[in-house]
C-alpha cells in the first residue's frame, strides 16, 4: 500500500483485551468487514501479537473461544499492518501497555481502542483512548 493511500485511512491500535473480546464473541469477521468498509488501518507490533497469542492460550480463554489460537492469529495478522516494536518511554497507568502507546503515537494513530479503565480515564494520555463500543460507533 502506498504512503499516499495510507494517509487517507483512519489509523487505530487495538489493545490485546479488545482483540480477545472480538475472538471470544465470535466477531473477528465482523471486525474485518468494519475495517475494510470504513477504510481503517489497524496497527500491530510483534509485542502486541505475542501478547494476544499468549492470552489466547490461557485455559479460561480457551474455554470461551471456538477455534484454536492459531486460527485467530491468522485472521488478526491478515487485518493489521505490522510495525516494529519501539522502546517505550511512556509512563502510563499500566506500564505493560506502554508499548501500545508508542505504537499508536509513532504511527500517528487517531486513537487506542482499549478496555482498561485506568487507561480510558488517564487524563495525561498523549493520545486519545477509546472503548470498544466507542470505536464501533465511530463509523
């Protein structure tokens, strides 16, 4: 995809908990359609994909999903633009998510889509953080 074409797309980063929610609820196909229909660009990094894969392996999550983790990872990998990991220098309320902020900021994302309340209500956030519901109602 050309740089000029990418500029016209609306950019987002979805946090792990959002991806897991879509997997558990059987909504990854809907999400893929939503992304294409609304000309969205969803960024991911190796760290983010590794975290999603790890969570999909949890026993409590395995009970809730209908397919093997590899199937979900294939779908997710097909609908994101993979970017490199960047050292995190953000001091968010959840240090484990600092890399998500770096990914979003470094790629000029419009927002991070997240379900973590401390991040949703973080007043000093350097980038907008929205809920899954807000994301779904944008377009």
